[in-house]
């Protein structure tokens, strides 16, 4: 098992999805439950069609006060979209509910339309298998896989978990679970508050507002170190969290608070959050929640395209709060049919006009009269990320062929996450009016909090299975079997099978609804679901930016020689869209473009010479996000010719156009003149060339400024006075003289031709878009004609010009500019997918421009403009952040970025489960870094007295068994030389040290006195240990040999076999015994006289065999005399009394085979039978009186 860890950095802790484990662990608080996910292919071989049918855990005997078990089928696991990482302490895959080849079956639904999928499609998806592998197995958290999960050789179970040992005994798993300790960190609680009010949920409690901090206060289980706490906000409302949505990160304490301020405009609706605590070993716990944020009205412009006129229009059935809740949401549904869409909408820019397209609701909708061109328009709209809702029978094959038949399949099946043609819905089998909840999220909670089961209009399954490998595909509701009676059991829909029985799901910006088999929707639950679906389709998709506060107004009048100032504000309520594009066109001529405009920015641009010779002009403003969603606004202005009584061309501009609170901006006023004709210059005053002059005099300027700014100073004006918000001043005279030659000959030319002055203002407020209005300023002047140009005398006439005014000028106010920026040092591993750097910009909530991130050495890593780093190779370089602030100033911060080499894996091989005393076995460990270098390995051994170990700090460990017992071995990869923290550590391997099994052969032995026989000692395995011999009888002699010993019979063993003992020298309790019988023949035989009574029956003789150790004591009795008094039994072994008297009995020694036993006749070489005789006296009453016969 691979196990990984991260090192704690003073400046920053960073973890990736594959970092894991390092003891010691944080000890969990008392009372914290150990959380187990239990998974099985099915909970019964009987198809489960009722979601309320009880299921029974196979993990019996676990204390419910200490263990919390969540049970799921593989199908339910594959369809789930909650984060597994941090959700459980252990995962157990049970044995199959089936047998043979049906165990965890990979079989996919075919076109037989079987709705009972209980026994098939029970392979885990790669998506979930990798999630378990990364979040559990690689982090050392226990995952138990029954051998049944590997029954299918080509399954994802075998592909992903091939190195994980399987179990067969559930009792052993339960025992291990009982021994497990909680090692993950724990979040005890999280509370969310704004302005002291608790934000407890979407459908209850207070509603959050923007521009005020929201505090997320947490409590962990115990005081701890080396842990981080992170805050994530689901900015794109897709019910998932990724690294780019991390917005705060701090070292974790027992308690603490993280905060976020929604200071950019966004749509009203739920805000999903996640608090995650992360320990230094990469283990984690998290809590999620939602609250309702009231901001900009979520107003969606929706186009519904029905198949036929008048059928399936949502406007027919939805009204009231299903479509609108003032100040919260509003769905404006425009309805057309497919034929009109193909024709009338051919030239409509769907991208800029609508937020959501809906196609439905009618049976066999896929056959609607939509043209190929129409399909391309739909595809183009969808590719911008804006919302598309498809419905019942859009993606299907009317002719049931083996290939795609409609553009809905060829162009949209992939976007909708559908694959594998099952044709399950053809001819509408097994219709249903019930749907059951599969996942939780915005879809199920807003605007209506939906129940787990809802009534729907009659519908049926669709035609393709879902591709559950796609992480952004989220099944929300499945079709439930209509009747859950026993009669439906065998053929009904299997509970939890979202792949085949989906009713409502989303994939990215595409939503799919199973509604439409009937075109009537009158069930409350379904209407609520439609409302939620429209909101989720709208809010979960990309949205076009909004253009606001546009100047000039439509139909505004401009002089043909007047500069044209265009200003507007661009907002994108998608919280994810931080940078936008904008363009300005005047009569289709592009005059301005900015592809890196910060969201919520104010644009002000002035253009000269664009109105000359025109009577009107069309201004077109475009705003577009990075995914292509676009808004277009147009304004038409009227153009008039200047009059002689309005001699000045007045314009003004402001820099910057957005003024942070407390900062200043310069308003530059420009007064231009244009050449005058003689009649406009001197009129009827007579004419003498070069004699007359015209002077514009008494040019007075007055402006009343708005309350939200202070007037600081003015330069370029004479006699300036600032009283409160009013500024007055005058400008120098302007003299016109007749041009005698050149291009302007005959015209009167001003000197100077242009005057400028500047007013400096300071922002008092911190928000809003405002106007320096035209009506709040005036420019008055007098035209005076002099006859004597040379002397400036002889004033002919003096007339007042028309009062003029500088045009309206837009500006925006914002929060104060940032004054300080810091970025932390970052240390991440080479295989970190991505890491978001969180800058510290002060003061909190201050204003700044688009952040500019860069990395000095781009061969080491890349960084995007969201501050997300993607490592490329190991090394150290610098991160640089530029923060634009007021008046062209920039704040700059730098820090170090270190990309660590990454431990690539630890594989331990050949670890024995048993090691015998005297045996030596080797095991190896391979550890390698991603850079290709070998990592040093260290072996940790417990109970070292049981073994001798060599190579404890090398790749190969050799163990020799010393004495019986149990040891454990673990391979670790130290983080640094001599460190007790590890980059990786293997599982702990128990090894039982045993004595070899000792056996002697033969274990029962028979031999004759004076002979020998070998006894072989066998060790299993063949590891010969030193031994000693012992005996308990002198009848044998033992002599040790290399293979055992030799036993020699010395005397017979008439009392039975005797023991020869072989025992291990160092382990005397380990012994092997041979039972030895020594046979010995007699050399002499005598018998004692015998007394009997008439009552004696089967009386045995009293024989004396010599030697006394003789074992061969076979005999036969024969009555020599007195046969009338006694007789032998049929065996010749015993006597029976007949009547009182005396008899003589002969005893003949026999061999075992009943032949007569002979001995050598003393003094000769001849043999003779070994015999003896004895007297038997029989009395009538047992007395010893005289017998009636003498046998001698």
C-alpha cells in the first residue's frame, strides 16, 4: 500500500489530492463516531424497486454509538457527487449478492429494454475508483475489498485496485474495524453569520446581503498543530468545489473564523460553501452548507421551442411563484414552435438575446421540424456555456437502427453525457408517474425545497445510458417504478440506477428532463421541479455580461464637430468571470477594444472626428466573457451643425474614470474653435482686408459639482473661486483674424485655437456610477468686433454668444485603493494538479485593478491570472504579483516558489507471512522519486528478539528466525536522512516466526534384542536445528546420526513399547517420540504347581520365563496325567477343573506363529523344544487335603 505525506511549511501548508500519511495522528474527541461507507453490488438478489425497502448491513456487531455506517450500492456510488475525500474513515466493499459470473457484473444494458438492472452494470466507474484510490488507499485509510469485486478480470475494480489485497472473511474485517482508531481531523461544527444573524439555510433563517462580511466560525475536535482550515465558495453554482474556488486559508486552531465579502454584484440565489480542515498527513474532514444571498434579480430570458404549435408550452401551466418572485427571480418565457424557429430565428443572435433555450415538451420531440442550420445555431449558443435544456424524446432513434438518426444525437448526445443505445423507452414500456431524488443541490432546494419523492406527469425511460464517468454530470431525480407491488419485482426499475432510469439531470450547462411524454404538467411537485430546473439551468450555466449606465442616451444630440464621449459599466454576475472583453463600434467601425477588462469596471472613452458629415450615428457596445457569452447594446444619436452663436466645441474627459474613495481624479476641459465665415465673423460691418478682428471675451465657466466629490483645485482658469461644490473662473480671450492666404484663406481663424483647463476632484463616496451632468455647468461669452485690428480699438459691435455647456460625463466611485500586498512563499510537489495562491491585499475590501501574476522561470511552473500554479519540473523560482492601483501606480509583491521532487511510489515485495527459526528470507522495497532517482528505504521491525535482521537501511531486508513469536515489518521512506517523518510508508506486515514442524519416522518401531534400526528426523520445512536424545528405559540404546539416530535393542520390553525422545536443543518443548518395542526370546521356562477347586474355570498357569525381559511368551498346555480331573481349553492356554484329584500338566513354549519354540540342548549343537511341567491339585472346596490319585 502506498502512503504519502506533506511537509509543514512555516509560511504555508499545501496539500494535493495524492498527499498522504504520516503518524502521529490527531486523536479524535471522545464520542466522535468512526464513519464507514459500505458498498455492495446489490443488497439482495431480489430486485429492489421500492426505495423504502429496508436493507441490512453485513457489518454486524459494530456498536452504533461508536460507528456510523452509510450503505450504498455500486450504482448509487457511481451516481453520487458528494466529495468522498474527507467523508469517511473506512470503506468496505461487501461480498456479492450473486454467485459465479454474476458477481459485480460488468454486463451493460442492451436493447432488450429490461428495466431490472439489479444483476448488471455493477462495475465501479474509473471516476469513483480513482477518487477512492487517491483519497483513501494512498492516504493509508482502510479500504476492504471482498474477493468478489475482482470476479470480472477486465473490470475497473481490477484495473484500479489490482494491488489491494482482497478479503474473504467478513468477521476478520469487523475485527479490524473494531481495532481502528479515528485518524482523520474532525470539524465538530461550523456556524455562518452575517451582522450577528445566523445564516442557517436556503429556505429558512435570515437572507445574506452583499458588501458585508460573512463569517464562517468553526470548531475542530481537539487542539492541534500542522493543520489548515480552508474556505471554498461554489462561485459557478455547479454544486461542486475546485481549487479555483478556494478563497481563504489559515492555520487551524481549536476554534477560528474565516470570512468572505461578496463585494461584486451577483445573482440572487443559494450560495454553497465548504469548510475543510486538512492535516499535515493530507487527511481531511469537511462540512458543507448553503444560505440565500439577495443581490441582483435572477432574471432569465428563456426561449422555449415546442415541437408543434400550442403543445407543451410552459406558459400554459406555470404562473405565479413558479415564474417570478419579486426581487428574487423572474423567468420570462418566450414560446415558439420548431418550424418558426428554423425560419424566423435564422438571423436572430441567440447568444446576445437569450439566457436559456428549452426544447420540449412533447412526445417524440426529436422528430420536430428543425433544420440543420437551426441545429448549428443551438450548438453555437450551447458552446458559449449558456443554458440548454433538452427534454423527453429529443435524443432518440425513431427507426431503432444501429446508428445515429437525428442531429440531436450526433451533435448533442456527447454534450448531454448520453452513450450506449438501450432503446429502453421505445413504445413507452413501464410508464410511471413517480420520481425519486438521487442527489442534493441547488436543483433540489431553490426556489422550492423539493421532497425526496415527487409526482410527475406520466413518462417513461429514455433511449441512452448516462456516462457517469463525467464529473459534471449530476443525476437529480430518477424515475421510480409506478407500482411497487411484488408483481413488479422481477421486471421493475432497480432503485439507484441513475444510468438508465434518470428523469432529471445536468451536465455542465446542459439540463435534461424526462418530462414530455404528455404535454400537460399539473402536478405540484413537477411544477416546482420545473421552476427549480429553470433556475438551476440558468444559474449553473454561463451568463452574458450586462452593460449599464450607458452614455450617451439614445437620440441625444451632438454637434458634427463635437468629440463623442462614450461611457458605460460592465458587470458579469457570474462570480467566476473576473475578466471580460468589450468593444465599441461607431457606425460599424470598431473604435475601441479591451480584452482584459476587470469585471464590474467603468469604461469611458472619447472619440474625435467621428461625427463629421453625418446626421445620425449608431453606437454599438459589446461585452463578452471569456467563454463567448455576449451582450450588445446600441444607441442612436442625432448630429446637428454648429451655429455661429455657439462658437466653441466643448469636451471633457476624466482620468481615472473610476475614482476610489479618498483618491483624486483630473477632469480635463477642452475648448476648441473652428474657422468662421466672414458673415459669421463680422456680419455687415463693411470690409477692409486685414483691418477687422473678432474677439471672444468674458469667457466665464461655472459648474455645480455633485455631493459625492470635493473640488480640490483648478488650473488653467483665471479668477478661480471654489465655494462649496461650485467652481467659477474665466478663460483668456480668443481673437479671430482673417487668413490672407493658405487653405483657410478668407476664413477667420482663432488664436489660440484651443484652450484647456483642469479641475481636480476627490471622491467622498465609495460606490456607484454617477454623472457630471451637462445641465450643471455653463460657459458664457461675448463676441466683440474691432474695426482697428492693429490698435484693438474702434469697437464696432459686442453681442452675447449663446450659453454653452460641457457634455455630460460619466464616472464611477469605488472603495479606496489597496496600499499593501503580500504573497506567501509556496512549496508544492511536482505532481500537484494545481494550487491557488491567496494574496493578502490590504486594507481588506480595497479597490485594485486586474491582478497580474507571473513566474520568473516558466520552465519550472506556469501561473494563470487567477493565481493558480501548475508545476512543470522541480526547482525554485520567484512568483510576482502586480496590483494596479490609483493613477497608474502599482503594488508589487514577490515570493519564492519551490517545486519539490515527489515520491513516486513504494512497492514492497516478497514479504513472508511465516518465517521459521533458522530460516533466512529476503524482502525488497522499491522507492522512486518522480525525477527518476531512488529514494532511501528504512525498515521498521518490532519484537526484534525473535529475528536477526540485516540491511535495515537498504532496499533489501534479510530476516533470520531466532525464536517463535510474531513480529511486524514496515518499509518507510524518510523525508530526510534520519527523519522520523516519512514521504511514504508501507502497510504493516505481520510475520509469524515459527519452529519447523518436527517429525520422526518411524514413530512406532519394533526390533529384536541385539539388533539396530535407523530413525529419521524430518523438519518441515527442511531447516535442521540441533537436537538431543533421551530415553526412559535401559532396554534400548540411542546413537545420534546426521539424519536422526540409531536405536539398538538391548533387552526385551515385556511391559510394552518404551519412548525414544528427540527434542530440539534450544527449544525443549519441541520434541518427537518414537514408541519402540524390543522383542527377546526366552532361554528357560519353569512353572509353579497350581492349586484349583472345582469352581475354577480358565485357570492360567504360573510360568517363569527367563530372562525376565523375554517378550516371546507364547505357550500351549497339555494334560499328561489326570485327564479325568482337569482339561485345557481349546486354545491350550487355561485349565478347567473336572473333579478333585491331582494332574500333571506340560507347558510347551511356542513361537508367535504357534510353531514349537526350540532352544539349544546344552552341551550339544542340537535344538530341543523348550518345555516344563507342573502339578495341579484339585480339591472340592478349596482345601489342601489328600487327593484320591497320585500322579507321580
